[in-house]
């Protein structure tokens, strides 16, 4: 169970995004995926200053960002860290 909620920002045809998605699923974590290649996704990414995909954001119940990871290694570390659990 997470302290808040996870959002994974991805793009179509992004192999690193698919790997990040699979890591989250294997860890049994629930998350919302936002496609940064869609109009809504671009707006969300811009509002969060996201320039790389995949980006994983942990937010609290109020929607305030707690932490983020913007590379495969950072996402692995974030999944393993106690910040999420």
C-alpha cells in the first residue's frame, strides 16, 4: 500500500516506458498511466515540468508531489525504497 498515489508518465512506442510499467506491475503497485503523447498528457507533463519519459511521480492524497524518478534506475530505486510503502 502506498502513502499516496503513483502516476507513470509514458509515451507511445517507448521501450523504457514499457519496462517501467512492467516493473510497477511486478511489484504489485497500482498506478495511473498518463500518455505524454496525447493532448491531455502533454498538458499534464507541462504542468509538472516533465521532459523525460518514463517519469514516475509519487503524490500524497492531496495531490502534492512527494518524490519523482525520471530514469529506469531511479524508478527501480523508488520502487525498492520505503518512500512508497
